[in-house]
C-alpha cells in the first residue's frame, strides 16, 4: 500500500528527499566555521536542484556537478549524497549514450578535483568517488530493468493485439466461407425450384405426368438443399452433424441432371486422367459449376450450357452458355461471382468471367491441384 502511494505521488518523494538532504547538507556546512557563509549557500543550491531531477536529469547532474566542483575548490564539500542521487536518477531515467557520457564526465571531473585538491585524505576522496560510481551503476541497472520490463509489457500488448486481430480475421474468413456456402446452396436450389414450379404449373392441366415429374424435381432439389443447409449450419454452431459430406465433383452428375430437368440442355465433358482431388479443390470446382449453372438459369435465359473439366497439373473448369451474357463490363459483380473468385484465389488459382466472343457467357477457372491445401 505504501509503495503504491509513493508511485502515485513521486513529487512527495522528491520533496521529502530534498528536505532530508538539505538538513544533512546544512548541518554539515554549519560545522565549517571559517567558511560557513559560503558552504551553506552552496549546500542549498546543490540540494534544491534535485527537485527537477526527474524532468531534467541531465541538467540537474550538470548543475550539481558544478556546485560540487566549486565546493571542492573551496574545501567545503562534505557529503556526496546529492550528486549521487542526481547520477542515479540520470542513469535510471535515461539509458542512452548521451546520459552515460554526462554521468561519466561528471564522475571523472569530480574524481580529478577531489584527488588533486588535497583537502581530503586519499582514502576519503577515493571512497566518495567509489560512492558516485556505485550510484551511477545502480541507476543504470534499475533503468535497464525498467526498460526490459517495459519491453516485455509492450511485446505482451502487441501479441495480444495481434491475437485479437488474428481472431477477428479468422472469424471474418469463416463468416465469408459460410456465406459463400449458403449462397451457393440456396441460390441454386431456389433457381431450380422456381423453374420446375413454373413448369409444373404450365403442365398441370394438359400433362399431369410432366407436372408430377417437375414436382418430384422440386422435392429432390429442396431435400438436397436442406441437407446442405444443415451441414453448413452445423459448421456454424461447431457441431459434428452426420449429414452428407461436402459436395465434390463426384456429385456433378446429380447436379447436371437436376438442371437438365428444368429443360436446360447441359453437356458435360471430362478430359485428362481423372483422379481423386483434394476436398478443397473438388468442392470449389463443384460450387463454381453450380453457380455458373444457377446464373444461366436465372439471368442468361440460355438454352444450352457446355461444361468442360480437364485434369492436369491444375484442374481447368470451363463453362459456356448461349444466353444473353453481359455487355456492360462495368456492372458490379454479384455475390456469386465474388464467391467464385474468393474460392479460386484462396487455392492459388485464377478465374476469368465475362461475355464470350461467340455469344453467351463464359466462366473459366484454373485451380492448382498439387499445391492445394
């Protein structure tokens, strides 16, 4: 409790210390009968300068050293405490080269003065010099310890900030990933459901069988989307659901069939030596195809879509439709295209989207396989 109060009131420490040293200095100066008129003012000046030892430690050392040199020349210097306190403070507060230089010059100057003046015995003079050196070394040690503690605290605070930023970044990435999954699942399923529901409504009176087939396609799409949504929500709540595994190219045939059921002609071409893919690559390729087909259904009013997937050192995914495409290159990309680009970028691949010179719209993705996480 006492140390806490002292740390909160450093000025009280300084005033109390100066009062004590002033008493000792004046008491010693009063015993210099023949030089009392000079010794007392010098003792007062030497001590009162310590009131500014924290704010201007270098200046205080210089002033006190100057007073000490005058006192030594007049043979009235008795107590080295004020200069010792000034040197201690300088080295404790400042640990740079300039502070060390000021402290060294002060000690050397006083040592030369007391050893050459002859007013004191060699042992007494040497003891005072040793006291000043010890005070300076103690201050340097305390200053180094404070600097070390400050550095540790700064590193701890910086590490805490970095951990907080990393946690926020990870949370943002997880939110973006879940948002992509939700968008891909819901957008595709709803697009298929809307098209099939419209087809069922058109065929309900004239062709009940066709309407029934469309309703079954709606049911299949809804069930598949529900399973995917449960899986994504399970990840969101950190559960371990026992639903279907994440979508990959092995489910591509089912995806194509669900789109063909809407009346859109889809051609699937597989090239190269087919082999198992890393889950991240397979899922991303599946979602890219899914999003491209969803856009063809919702926006392009296409009649035919060609999907070409080529296996090599990288997985090449090329989707073209014969719809209206987009002629406004400045149009802002939708959430689906942004999600595609994020998926491919995270895997170190490239994505190109835009109107095809031959008409329609084209999506091309190149995803490295060997380097995929």
